[in-house]
């Protein structure tokens, strides 16, 4: 793997393990799930019509 990629991946992983990173990631999971659910509903409705 690319050395720069590995460095960035390690940095990202460490940021997610911090308390602030965990709070941000927890919010992201909730928000993204509802958005994708709405998109799926709209796509199904469009297919039926």
C-alpha cells in the first residue's frame, strides 16, 4: 500500500477513537441512515408510479 495512504488512514483511525471523534461519528450514523431511508422510499414510489 501507499505510505501516504497508510499514514492518513492511521491518523483518521486515531481521530475516530477520540471522544470528540466518537461523538461526531455517532451523529453521522444516525443522520445518514435517515437520509438513505428517505431516498429509498422515494425511489420505490417513483418505480410504482
